[in-house]
C-alpha cells in the first residue's frame, strides 16, 4: 500500500508539473504578439509618420528641446527603452530571488506593458511624444517580464525536459505572432470595407496586441506557482541586483574565453536585433512598400525562422555549432549588402530579403545559446545565463543608436541599414578567435564530438 501511495503522489506531481508547464507556454503566446505586431511591423512606420507630422520645416522634432530628425525618433526611443530595462531588471530580479514571489512581479510587468500597448490606440495626429513614452514603458516592461518568465524554466522542468519545454514555449510564441498578423493583415488591407481610416486600422492593430497580451497572461498567472526562495538579502544593500551582476562578471574574469564568446555574441546579436526592429522602417520609408507587404514579409520570416533553426541544427551536428554560427554571420552580411541595393517599389525582392533573414534568424540565436551553455562552469548555470540576458539587453541599444545616427547624418536609410554590417563583421572576427574546445575544457565541461 505504501508503494501505491508513493506512485500516486509521483503521478500527481507529474500532472501538476505538466499543468504548470502548459500555463508557462501561454505567456509566450500572450507577449510575442507585442514583439511581432507592434515592435516589428506597425509601430516603427506609424510612429515615424506621427513624428513627421509634428516635425518642423527641416524635418526635425524637439523632444525636451533636443533636435531629432523625425525619421530617427523611433530608433532612439527603442534605445532609451533598453537603457530603462537594464536599469530596472537587476532590481526586479533581486527582489524576485529574495522573496520567491515572482508571480506578482510578473503580473505587474506584464500588465504595465499590456496597458501601455493598449494605450497606443490614442496615437493620433502629432502625438509623437506620447508614442515614444508608451514605447519606452511597453518595451522595458516586456523585457522585465521576459526575464521573470524565463527564470521559471528551471523550476517547472527537470533537466531532461527543459529543451522540449523551452522549444514548445518558443513555438507557441511564433504561432501566436503569425496568427495575429494574419488578422492584422485582413483588417489593415480591408480597412475601407470596415469603415476605418488607415490610421485607425493601425491603431486598432496596436491596441489589440495589448489586449491580447493582457487577456492571455491570465493563464500563466493562474497556473504558475511561487516557490519559497533560499536567497538572502545582502545586509545594507539597496541594489543587490547590480551587486550580483558585478559579482558574476568578476567570476567570469576567471574564465576569459567564456567572456570572449559572450562579447562576440553581444556584438552580432545586437546587429540581429536591430535588423528585426528597423527592417519595417527601411521597407516603408526607403523602399516605399505598403503596410500589407511588410506584414506579409514578417509572416514569411516567422515561418522560415522555424525551418531555418531546424536546418541549422542539422548543420551543427555535421559541422559543429561554431562553424555553423560563423556561416550564418556571413549570410547575414550578404543579406544586408543585398538589401542596400534593393530597388524601391519592388515587393518581390523585399520578400527575397525577408526569406534570407528568416532562414538565419532562429538558428543563429538558438545555436548561440546552446554553444554558450557549454562554456558555463557547472553549478553556475542560472547565474551565468542571468548575466547573458542582462548583457544582451545592455548592448542592444547600440544598433538602433548607430542606425538612427547614420540616418540623421546622411538622411539615407540605405546607409543606415548597411552600417549594421559592422556588427556582423566584428562579431565574426571575435567569434572566430575563440578556441571553443579549450573554452569548454577550461569551464570544466566535457567536450562534445562536434562543437
């Protein structure tokens, strides 16, 4: 009878874990629509048009009295949002670790972001400052919420399940992004038949992403459980998050090859993130493409990113992760160089460009994360991956800043997009110089046959 009781308890625990995992998937389903519909497709071109409506005769707006070319305003706002996120994330992360109460913090971050996104419905006329403020709040809140969301993974999945659980969450996010983009495309292209102006259709698409985010966030918030934390607060410390990050960086100095890989990743990933956030601006402002074309291109990227990740995973088994990533960086460089020469008003060639981006997007990021996992000393996985995410957010303002400055100086989005090649070239050189086998050995991990 005792054995039966133990088995029943184990079955119950497994059922509870599966239920919590299913709830966890739904946060990616909830928030990925913001990343796809708002940040990647609609907000860049729309906020740029709002800023242009408020611009002076020379094409400049003046937030806080600072002259900013209207076409650069969105890029600068993205950069500012990342700076805010980096300042807030260590404080929230430290509070979550000390108290073990992640769920209230996740709820606060998620609903702050969802509310700011829903409020984008009011971005009419020349309210560019409101648009910039809402973007900063929504983007920073999303970063904080994703940090908390990711930190649940080790708690809800044993080591042998984590790859599968993480992949399912990623798949849920891409599926939601594609689904909502299809609905957005129907609404945007048929706005006249719905009795809506083009501006109203875009604002409804923006606001609907916030409502989607808030509605589906209820599922993980109901199913995820808080767990008592063993972490202790540092006496007298008011910024434990920054102290922990500094301590991790100091420890990383004992593993300089791990740090060298992280630096390479931060450089080329900044280029990747900037292409994702600024491609719609390039398509609309430089190439003169319509919103429906941009939505279709993003849909294509969503689908091909999954296929590309699977294909690059197979290549990594043959050639090793490092060589495959280096090959993807060459592909990124060629794709951006080709984008510089795209003719205006030619959607077919823009779809070809989108196909190239999609095929290398998912794989280059997925393989980078898996390769980094081999360079982490045993027992320090959570600590090192926390620094990985923090550093990632901390660097990802440089690309939009370079993009914005290049456009402000040259007045050409072609020059702005080609300037991003520097991130992939420098990242390639830095990664090529990292002896990954020695780095894995120095970290105290077994060296895979193919790496």
